[in-house]
C-alpha cells in the first residue's frame, strides 16, 4: 500500500503571468488526476537568482518532475534543466509576433547533455506535459497507472462514440 504524498510532486513554472492561460491547462490535468503540484512564476530573465534557487532546491523538496512554460526567448526550461537532474518538460507558449515558433526553437534546440522534453506549442503542449509528467510518476505508482488506463479507456470510448453529420 503506497502512502499518498503530502508534498507537491510536480512543479509547474512559467516565465510570466501572461503564460498562465496556457499553463493553467497543465494544472487542470494534474488536478483531475489528483497529483499534487505547485505553480509559480519563475523568470529566467527577470528573476535569474530565483530561477537558480528554484531549480537547485526542487529535488530536495520532493519535486519529481518540472513542467516549465515560456514564450519568445524561452530560456526557462533549458536553464532550469541545467541546474537539476529532475526531468524537465518544456512547453512553448504561443508568442504574439511569431506564433510560438520562437518559443519552440528556443526550448527544443538544447545542447547534448542537458535534456528538455519539448512539447507542442500552446495548450496542447501544456496538456501533454501534464500527461507525460503523470506517466513518469505512474512508473512507481500503481494507482496512478490505473487512473491513466481509465483515462485512455474514456478517451477511446468518447472518440468511438462520435458521429458525423
Ligand atoms: C517570457 O516572455 C515569458 O515566458 C512570456 O511568454 C514572454 C512575455 O512575457 P511578458 O512580457 O508577457 O511578461 O519570458
């Protein structure tokens, strides 16, 4: 019997308050699976010291996976990954000027040795980042794995029941 955790397992961080509308999707998925998380604004450029403190302390605080969303010159996921051994999942937030292509390339083109798992641009990426974090946690959490099986079953059933006009 596994003891339910009482500390956040997933850190959901974002470069700006303006990223929240995208990143809230990740938090909603985590909530729907009952996964404890924390969500914070951590800016690579505006609060670099805080970013270092967050990244370096996350592992000892019990965080298992970090989801980091940023837009434009989206250095947050990579810089966080450079200072922790935790898996970091990067969400490219859709920017106004370049529709998120800048965010995507900033996050995905990491040098060898510092991995960031890069998701799709925008809300789909935020949603999948949460689901991927849950899959990682489910490796050692059988009840979470069971909930994932249930989720897949429901998703499949919904699609199969859809009809076209
Ligand atoms: C990035 O710059 C943030 O992640 C955000 O996506 C983008 C714009 O930030 P704001 O100017 O809206 O605060 O650091």
